[in-house]
């Protein structure tokens, strides 16, 4: 029995020896190690990024905000960024090329231009869908395609053929020139209408007379030639990508298709709103003035209080105004907010985007009147007015503590009840 | 026969043990190495002031894996990070060096700071100033707001702001870390055990002082209560503490006696567990914060001295 056991063990050992081997002929799929290939690839990306003489155009499409054209100039460690929003401003910060699941370009110190749409706040706790960590989809000297790690939006980079400022000035010029918000034409034999929302930079196209819910939407950006869609869009057998505006003929042209602009009812150009007004509230009337803040985008509403100006948004798509929740500033170390107020229910809020929409009924007269109504964002409540609230420094939330009279509106109180404005013709 | 089998078995065992791929050699190149990042002037300053003396990684460049993906966050501003690094060094590290000795700081101060540009915002209006993890890492948020505060504020207003949003956060989180290393006595938990509010702390309208809580956030749970009490105490002076007790005792409330009972335990714990006199620590923190507000500390200098 014992002999048989030894015999079995001996046979098993012999078989083990016979089949064990050193696999000396490893088949190498790659001729270099992972580390070498990774560092070579990231070095190649850096070479491409730093190799563009004038830097790069950056077609940037944040998920929840309007697109913006930027320029990026890379050194080995830093990136200098400018944007169509202010072509003369450049801000430099750090970046690095990383490699985890794949190669990424990470803009890893803050840049107020590049990170603007990614930045959260009290009123937009998830930011505006911007990315600053991008997976590299493809890279070559002619183009770099990136995808945001968080929001998955695809952005494109192309080498700049001129200086950043001169290019972005062309973009600014196109932004000012293309104020078409609606146009009609024929596509694939059918009558269609296109809407261009300049505030959100959304192009939508649909059958004339159709509900807007049936329209096809795509983000667009303004480049040196005109409008470019986020990606080619097929509609009625036609493909739309680049669309230009012929200002002499007042036509919107996409290849062989020509659209005729339409001016929406109640539309007033940005410049028409500038000037002096009488504001009327339930607490009395007083003079105010709309001055340019950011051309084509916003105004300062002066005259409410010498310690602050209220910001008024110009809605390009409708040629109308909007006043929403905002911070008024800090007085005596206390922060004050202007909160949208439902004066019928007594509730107020401090949520971004909620406020009053202002529109002109008769745009044919010079001394037009602007009436304000709820802008439709505050569910279940109706904004009629604004009130001022001071912020609790511990919770950073508005409180019902007494507002310093120095911060009162010109109405003599912390409330701006049911405002309306009438333009003064001088 | 048995003898041959035994010999064969012995040979097989020796051969198996001796069998080896003698030609296998380890590569000199690591397969997990990543792209190197060139050090800038601030990195070198950090090496000199944080890494070499204290083995602290002051991580100011954004890294997704260090952040909380539940929140939308952005990187810290480079210049603001320099300011924050100076504040942490002068107001926290140097403070503990002075009060508890450099060995204490080296042993217990967190080994990693991670900076983020904005606060971590919740959808209910609350936001997080910082967090402590595993006794080793402190995340500090709102770095980019610090830059604006330093530019706008001065004097007492700056001191109050620095304490409330930044430096108190470091002391608060460091308190969690030392608590995780040596727990505080259970009787602290019992003093106001029935009135903690958990997640409802920010919605509460009650007067926190009258209930024996130094801040609204202290009402959340005993762990935060302890850290708030300690960090608020050392970032204010005696007059402030007396004023809080005065408010806490108003309208016949027993908030003052509750606060004093809890503060006694905090002080005893710090003395018995760590040999730190909290009043001495408070004096040093206050003195150093006044130095910063008076402009005696160059918060932008990253030259190596």
C-alpha cells in the first residue's frame, strides 16, 4: 500500500516536471512597455498643443449654457485663455496631460474664463454644465477633438491662423451683426421656420405651423464666417452645418438654402432700451436709467439706490428685458440680495433665473412703456415684485432681519412692488 | 523497487524546487508611471515648507480622484492657493508647533490638504467648507472666494471672515482628526444628547445658543458639536466667549450652563489626551490672526528662505 502511494506521488511529480516550463517565447504585441507608450503619447499630445504657432481655436459647448468661442495658447505647463466674451482679456493658468483610462487634458488650476461655466454657486449649485477635464478623442496638428469627462460634451480645437484678439474681434463683429432670431424658407420642398436663440445659442428648425415641441434643436457657435452647428444636422434630406448671414441682402444662407429673417412681435434692438425712464411702483414713481453693461447682453439699472445698480438682462431672442434674482452687494459687512417676491402670497425666493420679464407693447412709439410679468420659472408662484433681504453670514441664506435703510430702493422701502417703466424722450 | 521509487521521488522534488526561469529580469521601467509634472515656484516652496519638514502634501492642483464626485467642483486658483498655504502654515502648523511642539505637529497634523476653488453646494442652500477623511486628509473648499475676501476686507472684518470660512475650517477638521486618533469621553455626547437635529440643523429656527450649541451647525451631531466648540473657541477671544454665554443664558435658558459643561470636557480632553492648554492655544491663534490682518505676514511670498 505504502509502495503504491510512493509510486503515485512519483508519477505525479514526473508529470508536473514534464509539463512545467519557462515560457521563454513571450509574444510581444507591442514593441515598447505600457509606461513608454503612455509617456510617448502624452508627449505627442503636448507637442501638438504647444506646436500651434498662434495657439488654438476652442469650440466650447457647455451642457447648460450658451456656447462660446475661446482661444488657447499652450506652453509646456500653462495655458493662456481668451474668449469672445472679452477678446482683449487673457488669463493664464496651469494644465497637465494625464493618462488614466485614456489621455486627458486637465486644466487643473482655476481660470475665470475657461472655468466660468463649470463654476457652481448658491444659485446654480451644479454650475452650467462646463467641463475642464477633457478626454482626448483624437489629436493631430490640424485638429484636436475632446470630450468632457463630467458632462460628455464634445469640443473641438483647430490651429489659429491669426492672433487671438483679431480672430475673436471677428467673432464679436459677427455676434453683433447676426441678430436674426427667426427666419422662414423652403427645405426639401417644405416650408420651414428656423429659430435662433442667441441667449442659449440654440438653432431649431421645424415645419411652418408646427408646435415648437416638434422642432429639431442643436447648439450652435459663432465663428469668423458666421454660425456653425455643434454637429451636422440633417433635415428634410438637407444637411446643415455652416450658416452665414448676408447683411446686405438680409438673408440667412445655408449652402443652397436661403432663409428670410422675420422680426418677432414686440422685438426691440438692444440700443433702443438705453436711456432714461420713469419707474412706477405701488410706492410711488422715480427716475431711473438703463446704461450699457455688456453690449448686446445686459444693462445697469441706475437710480434705485446710490449704493448699487441692478442688472437687467437683454433677451436677444425676443428683444425684451428680464430682471432676475441677484446679489446687490455688501454694505457694512452684510451681504444683501434682491429676491423675487410674490406679493400676493407673501413668498420670496433666491433661486437663479427667477424674476420678471419686461416687454414693450407698442414698439412703434419712442416713449414706449415696459410692463413686467413673472418670467415663468418659479413653479406655483407668481413673481410680481422684488424685495431686499440681508444674508445670515453663518448659513449664507437670506433672513428676515431688518434691512439697513441705506440699502432701500428709491421707493423708500425694501420692496419694489409691481414695477413698470416708461421711457422719457429728450 | 521501493528504494528506486524513493530515489525518483527525491529527484522530482529537488528538480521541481530548483526549476526556475533564470532569464526573467525585472524591467527598469515601471508600468504604472505617468507623465511627470514640472515643478513651479510654488511647488518648490511647498516642498520646503510642507513636504520636507512635515511630510504634508499640499495638493492645490485639481485631481478628480481626490474630489467628491457628488458635487460639482472647480480647481483652486493658483494665487489663492499660495495665500491659503501661507494661512495654513502660519495660523495652524506654526501655531501647533508653538503650543504643542513640532513633534506633535509632525505626528498628528494631516498628511494631505486638497484644495478646491468653490464651496461644495447642496441643492438646499447648504454648502460645505471642508471635510476630514481617515485622519489623514483635509479638503478645503472655497479657495477662490478667499482671494476676493483678502482683496476686499481688512482689520476685524478680515479676521472674522478668515476665522469663519477658512481657518476655523482647518481647526474644525483637525479636531475631527485628533478625535479619530483619541476619542473624547462619552459624557460629552450625553449633555445635549436629546436635542441634536441631524440633517435638519440648517432649517431650524430655534436659537442655537439657548439650546447649548455654539453654532447652528453644532446642532447636527455630537461629533460636529465638539469640533465646532473647539474651533470657535480658539478662533475668538474671551470677550466673544463671554458674550456667547450671555446670549445663551437669556430668557432663563440653560444654554450657558450646557455650553460651559461641554467646554470643560473639551478643555480636559485636550489637556489630558494631548497636553494642550486650550486657552494658550487660543491666545496664540488670536495673536497670529491679528498679525495676518495687520499685514505682518506676506501671504504672496514664495521665495525660499
